[in-house]
């Protein structure tokens, strides 16, 4: 955040605000859509907004993961699952609200929203990330010298916490095996 | 969906009669669609049940628009997936994202040219080899430094002759480890979901050899039959 | 000092202007969301999600220009290539609701 003049801040909040509105609207529509296919489609739109938001917050790796996984994979897998189920025809666009469930969700949201007060602003110099700048600056400054790659995210993933990444990779592999077991197959075909 | 009642009627009759009936009907249907499906080649696998016919093995209709567009788009998308995988060190991306993009290209091809045709082209061996090989490669790269007296994934101990072992060890983990696992597992999930749940005619399932599903397939068949009867 | 930092007037730079344009595209996306949610037929929804995807590609490209981050274009490319997959998947699915894939 180099633009510290007030007009720049104003516009930053403009695009942030519009993206937030978009994301919240798509999330609500996904939750309340009566037709499952419509919910899947709107969920795709939600991922579009989330990717734009991640991108705006300078997290291009997360945004690319969101793009590749949700646009390319999740929608297709959900559609394939829907193709195996039967459809219930309804005229209504939205599901009728289940008030106890909505109340529980609202309480959870309120509990999480209380903590939002203490979250530092984006790019704030008071953020805990900067309270020990030796650590963060060390990763940003020394990654290339230590590992020979420029992308700090990839360096952290593959080198600095490589064992965690190995665990994640095995989890993905185990997910494939779990799908085979649940569907009672021996082969992916 | 238009031929669903006919198939259902065939399925509720005598078991063998229903099978023949459905097989003949499918062959008649396939006449118009040329030989896109290999289904007409193996009639004994057909059961005549509604769900297995119209749900589990979804027939394929070709669309000229989608096929031509996918022919144009998929090479670029696959190349871009390779770029994201191989260039993860210098730009956003990496093995996970690139593997997902490459798997998405396979989904694209499957939607355009038929899931069955893609399944035959991309055999189960390839998918499993990608997933298992990726995991084993990652584990091997991680454990090799341990064998040489270092720590897990201590890249600078990797015996690479000319190249920088840290950089190319990381690239190897991303490319032949994570990208292979992710693309293999996602393709496998796609194929196994497209096949559906334990249909009798839906390819090799665990079937008789497995102790869990011994004697469960009749129940499955009954469940499907009542489901079809409700329609 | 790139083009993005050039002053347009009243303290606003080209980058600020591009951010406003991006916000406008997001507002357009919110409008398109109505068609994606309400859309009486599935064809409306397919078209809406396709428009939303293309819109996102434009937003990401503008963000990349406004914030001087050319790597954002990589994400825009991913969407440009995979949005097509989403469109064909949903449109083929709408025919007999997955009866034909």
C-alpha cells in the first residue's frame, strides 16, 4: 500500500466494498437457492468474486488456486454428482428460511463478528505480522538466496515447511482412495 | 429421459427378457449416434434397470460447437497448466494449481468427446500411476537426504551433479510430486463420479471378490427397481 | 514512474481511475447476479455465469494494471481458459439434467 493519499484510500474501499457486496450476495444466494443446480452455478460466481478479492489483497497464489479449483474442478464434480441424483421440481426461486437454523447461523456469525473488532486493518503497520519484522522480512529478503526461487509462497510451501506439504499431498492422495472406497470400486473407471 | 418409461417397463419384466429388451432398445437408439459409444459392443453388461441405463451410464451426444471449440482451447489450456506448474518458482502458481488446470483440460475433453471415450483413452493405469507415482516420488525426494544423513527434504544433500540441488529439488517436488498427485486424483475423482455408485453394469466394481459387498448387490438391485417403480 | 502513476488531475492518478473502473465492473457483476439467481430458465443462468466469468477476467486485468502487478494477468488467464469449461459443463448438464453428458 504505497498510496497513502486520501483519494487512493477512498477508491481502495470502493472496489473492496463492491467486491464484498458481490461475495456476500452470492454466498446468501447459494445458501437459499431452491434449485441445487442454481446453487451450484451461483457458487461458481461466488468463487469468481473471492478470486478477485484474493487478487486485490496481493495473494495471487491463493487466487490462482481458487480459480483453478473452483472454476475448473468443483463445479464439474458437483454437476456430475447432481447428474446421479433425482430432481425435485419447485416453482420457488428461494428456499423457505428455517428459522432455528438461521438463528444458529446468526449467533455463530455474531460471535465471529465480535472478534472482527480486534483484527487490524489491511496493511496496517500495527498488524501482528509486523510486530516481529525480522521474521517476515527475513523470508521476503532471503528466500532467493536460500532456495533459488523468486516466489516466496512456493519456497515456503516446498522448502521451509516441506513436511507439511508432504502431508497435504498425502491427504489429496488419500482423498482419491477414500472416494474409491465410498463408491466401492477398485479402479477409477 | 424420453425413453425412460420404456426401459423401465422392460426392466420390470422377466430378468433376462428385460435385459434383451433394453439392449435392443439401446442399439436402436445408438443407430443415430454412430459409434461414439462402445456400449453397443458389449450388450451382456446391460441390466435394463432405469437407473443404470439413464443415470449411471449417461449417454453421450456430440455437439459440433463444443467439439470444435474444445479442439482449439484445450492445447492452450494444457500448455498453460504446464507453464503454471513449471514456472511456479517465478510467478504465482505451482504444482497444485497447474495440476488442477491440467485435470480441468481432461474434463473439458471428456465433456466434448464423451466420458466413455476419454476413459478408454486415459486408462485407469495412467490415472493411478500419476497419483501413486507422485506420492512415491515426493516421499523418495524427501527420504533420500535422510538416507544420506540429513533431515527430511534437506534439498542441499540431493545428489544433483551440475544443477543447484535446492532449486531443482523444489521444482522436482512441485512437478513430479504435487502436480502429478493433484492431476491424477482429480481425474480419478471425475471418472469415478461419472460412473456412479456401484451399478452392476458400470464397469469393474469391487463386486464378488470383495467381502463387504458380497450379497449386497441384490439389495442394491431391489432398491433401484423400487426407485424405478415409483416413476 | 510508469503510466499508472501519471496524474490525471485533482490528485488522482491513472491507477486510481483504473481502480474506479474495476469497481464499476464489479457493480455490473452484481447486476448480472440477478440474472444468475432469478433467471427463469437454465439458459439464462449459463449465460449469466459466462458473463460473470468474462467480467472477472476484465476485473483481474484492470487490477493488475492499476496495482502494477503483471502477475495478476496469470490469474486472469486461468479464468479465461477455465470459464469456458464451466460454461460447457453447465450447458451440457442442462440438457435432460445430466441425462446426456
